[in-house]
C-alpha cells in the first residue's frame, strides 16, 4: 500500500541501501572528534578555525550538523589529517549528504537521526512503559497516541504526517530482509491503557501476536505481578550495530526531548537493566497466551 505524505501525494515504499546517512554522519563525527583530540585542540579552537561556533563543532562530532564541504576540509587541514584519511572522510561526507528515503515527510527535529540509526542497527532492544513501541503500532493506535500527545492542540494534518511517517518507517525496516532483530518488552500498563477504544486495542494486541510470529521479532510482557522493576523511570531503546565499527547507544524520549546515551559504561547499565526486565517478564510463549486472553477481553 502506498503512503500518504504531507503534500497529499502518494509515493511507493522502497528499501534503501545500507548504511544510511545517519550512521555515516555518526562515523564521520567520531573520526573528527578523534582527530581534534589528537591535535590537542578544544572545541572552541576548532570552531574558531572555521569561523564557526563551538556548538557547530559539537553538532558535527555528534553526527547532527549540516555537512558543508569547505568546513569539513578546513577542519581536516587544521587537524593535520593524512591525505589518505582526508580523502576517505570527504568521500564519507558526500555519501552521508544523500537524501534519506523519508525526505518527503515533515520529520520532527531530532527524529531523523534516530530513523537512520534504527535502520542501520543489527539489534533493537526496547522497553515500553506506557505505549507500544512505534515499530509495532497499528495505524489506528499510532494515530490515537499521536493526536492525543504532542499534536492534541495543533493542526490534525501534522499528526497525519507523523502517522504516515511511522508506517513508512515500519515498511522500510520490516520490508528489508536484513532488518534488525527486535526484542520488545512491554509493561502490562501499556496494554491495559485504552488507547483509541476497544476496537483499536483489540487490533493492536492482534498485531503484536502477528509480529511475534516473525523470525526476528520477540515480544514479552512485563506483568503487574512482577512488582517493582529496574526501568520504572521510563522507556528506552538500545541500538546495536553490525561489524563492531559503531558502538552501541541508547535512545530515550520524553517531554524534555530526545536524548542519546553514548558513554560505554552508561550503555552497559541499560543492557544489564534490559536483561533484568526480560527475566522478570513472561516468556515469549506465555506472552502469547497473555495477549490472546487480553484480545478476548477487548471484545
């Protein structure tokens, strides 16, 4: 099925090649940071070298800044990068500056980076405390959560655009034979909350059962009977990447905006937390029984 985008036109879903711009930007940023530190320069000094701000350097090193060839070249010269490395990083910059497959959508600030990293990941481990994870949502459930969330008092077309983007995001990943492995631990509270009415919830629970049948998808419910648990402060997503070139990271989203956790020790704490949550949760088989019973209750 084609997807409706913000301008009302329809476009076919395609699976883009890997890796995506977000991952390339992240790799470029990490190498720029290593070169700067090896040159003994502060962020402020690097910014002054290209007549920019320290915040511009910070954005570049975190894979979020606009890529301007002259600025990147100036930084590489300032850092005295070897010619071979300069050529390689400039080629990486050109590849990273290509349009993404969701370029036709109005992507909220900060989300485009996540979409690219999510698509490049080898494994996604997600804990959902209040709503079902976006990649596992039905269209009606997604529309209900989005319209009653950040777009409750705004133009409904903005919410429709984000719903279409979320469906496109699902198709890009699940339509790809190299899709990441996804393990989703869902707090029972997220499934008991009546989002969009009983019909919407019944369809959403049925969809979770269907998704759990996929070879690369594992769904587990953290029941109320588990009591206190290690992630009572909220949801999180841990992303792991193939090849070992890109370190794992954690994404957290909240009212104050999105946040990426990158320090290895902090990421490891989330990994330990996720393992504990899985042990407290129903097994995949018992989760299926739970979901099947819940679907009957929503009738």
